[in-house]
């Protein structure tokens, strides 16, 4: 069987009422599908992407050699088996890969929104996806999966659309973003805002694509530190030094420094800086208990079979944050949830890298 990868964009003219009280209209949502929808539409699996991810979570486009970000998990015969399931992944609003975001043209003018784009939350992203599924005549899905910000979306689905999914798997996430993660986002925000090439948000996106944005690269380097762990860095780089740099050159580099530089600067050529500011704001605002008296009250809404997966050495969203969620569910008498802590030293990005540690679990949950 083939992956049957298809890319689409849906245009919506009805207003999207946001959590802030503001309205987004019109708006677009880009999404990809894999596999075939069965007759009674009972085989739908929704994938939610993380901060810098997109709707392209599996397969390869004709003009690229890099596969979608969860390609090892999604496909024919894989844990999320496209011979059996119809998989949908949409790009969140606020992002820069085809869904409406700060660099989209503001109707009726053709100038981009930039700062006129409203602040969106994870709840808004999920609401927009729900509207997309309604348009596609999909009113219930078999499962929803996501890691990091994708895991936050999965949890929002569990609370705000309790009868929408039968099973939900949230990985490497939290019930509310903690100061540690907000602090890393602050470094990135300041680095972007203080870069003169950012031009206070009035940059030319084509120039950034070509030249990058050094402030954003610095912010992204800080981010990368939070995605790994002390152990995984030691294993990955040790104290290796760049072969062609002299040890006593002031700007001679250790391998870890080259890694951060390469990933930081490369990133700024394919991810929009305003989108980065908007999405990190959404992550900072994330709190499942907002609008409820407590986390316990929020979790009483959950009816899906909920699976929580943390990674032991995740530095960004600590494993005990996921456990707190599990403990809360246990306290309120929810017997339809499962929590596992994966034995991993990799760090936060384990959900993207160490698929072999949880793919069997995912296969079992979906069976």
C-alpha cells in the first residue's frame, strides 16, 4: 500500500471567535491526509504538531529529501498504520506553513497582518481544527496523538470536545506551561525583538529567507538546549572539538557549539519570526484549568481513553508534570487513563527521535 499523501487548504469565511474575545475572519487551514477514509469514517486519526512542526508529518514531497517530522511512526505497516487508518494533520493557525498567521494578507488589503494578527491560544488552534473536521464531515475520530505543543492540543481536545475522540495520546507535554519553559521562550522573544533586521516586525520575509535572522538564531539555540539533556549532549558531542579549528583560537568551536550554530541559523531561513513569537505566546498561555475552578474540575470533562506519556529526562516539560495530570485523574475517580514514563536520557525531543521506545505502546493503544 502507498501512503497516499495529499495536501489541501480549506478557506473559511465564517468568523472564528477566539478565546481573547477577538475574531479571525476569513482564515485558511492547510492540512495533509494519508491513507483512505473508510465508509463509516471510523478510522480517522488526528495528529497534532509541535511548535515548529507543520501539517507535513509523514512521507516526502517530490522536491525534497527530508521526510515529514513523524515519518517513522506514520505509514504503511508502521505504528500508525496508513493501510488501516486515515490520518489527518493540520497546520495550526498562527503558524507559517499555509494556515492563517501573522504574515497572511489581511483582508481586504493585501498587506500582511503582522502585529494586527490576534493572539491565539492552544484552545483556539483546536477549535479551528474542529471546524475543519466539521467541514470534512468528520464528527468523531478514533484517536488523537501529539507531542509537546501537539500533546497540549490533544489534551485540549480531551476537555473541550470530550466526545470527539475515542482514544487520545499526549506525549512530552504538561497541564500548564511552567516558568522554566516560559523563560526559554523569553530569551527567544528578546533575541528576535532586539535584532535590527527584525525591523520591529516590518521585515521583508524574502530577505529573512535568504539571509536568516541572527537574533532568532540565538533564541533558537537556547531552545535547543531545552530540547536535549545533559546526558544526551554528553553522549552526542562529548568534548569533541571541530577538526579544523585550533584549540586556542578564541572562536574555535566544540562540536556542541557548531551544532547549535548550524541548527539556529538554518532554522531562521524556514520559520517566520512573527509566527515564532505568536506560537510561543500560545504555549506560554497554555493552562488546561483556565476557565475552570481547578485542574480537577477541568479533568472531569474527559471521557476519552487518555494515555499520558512522559520522558524521564525531559528538561522542558518535566515528567512529574504529566504525572500530576495522571494523579489528578486518579483522584477524581477516572479509571480510563494510563500514564507511562519512558526510560529515556535524550530529553524533550525524545518524542521525535526515540520512536523505538514508544511505538509498540502506540500500536497497542490503537489496536
